[in-house]
C-alpha cells in the first residue's frame, strides 16, 4: 500500500496511489492519504526537497574540491618554497579540510532528513485542513504500518518512496536521524491531538 506526489508546482503535479491502497482502505482513510499527498503538492514539497538535495550535493562537491585543492595545490607550493617553513599551516588546513569533507556532508544530510520529517508533519496537518477528519489519515497510517505483507522490492534505497517505512523490523527498532519520515506512532499521536 503506497501513495506519492510528484511535480514541481501545483500546475505540473500528479498524485498516485497503488491498487493495494485503494482496495484496502476505507473511504475516509483514502481521503486522508490523498489529502496528505495533495498537501505535499500544495506546499511545493517536491520542489523544496529537490532544492535541498541540490544544496546538499553542492556542499559535498565543494568539500571534495577543497580537499583536492589542498592535496594537489599544497604539494606544488611546498616544492617551490624550497623548504622555508609554512608546512604547519598546510597541515592544519589539510586536517580542517578532511574534517569538513567528512562531517559537512553528514551534517547536511541530517538537516535534509530533519526538514523532510517536518514536511511530513506539515502534510499531515494539511490533510486535516482539507478533510477536517484527522481520524481518516491516522487510521490509514495505522493500517499501512500494520500491514503484514512482505515487500520484496523494498530496501533502504527505496524506503523514502513509501508513505510508511516499508521494512517493518526497522520501524520497530528505532527512529533514525536519517529517516525521511517521522515515526508512524508519533504522526498518529499528533493527528489525534487535532481532534476536537
């Protein structure tokens, strides 16, 4: 059971659901899921996620360029200086470059995933704003996360494409800072807090 939204803006967007989702959810649950996906379109989440991914990729490339420039540029300066000091500064810059090359992409990815999780909460709230029925999406999330069907094609690379993390053991173990979606239980709790 799955649903997704795609497109750069509301005029150029599409929302899709799987047959399994359509067959297994009630009308209220299906409305909640569709409203959630429409909220992604309404809030430009697909464009936003693309821009964040480009920024993270750019940061990784800049770190790599900086590291390479120190490695190749520093060697040329050492030979031309004739051994007259300056090696300590180059070593310090090289160490800083290595630390940045390792930590900056990891931190950028953590920020990217945190933004993605917040956008999911926003889409959940948007679903409630459209349907005026928090129980519909909450019930759908509970049903999807409780689905016992084994998804043989699901893996860590495709997991962000699902409305609920498709690898059940993962959901039971913990929530990771690298997850694109917040824990289902927390999403349901927040949705139920919106009931009157």
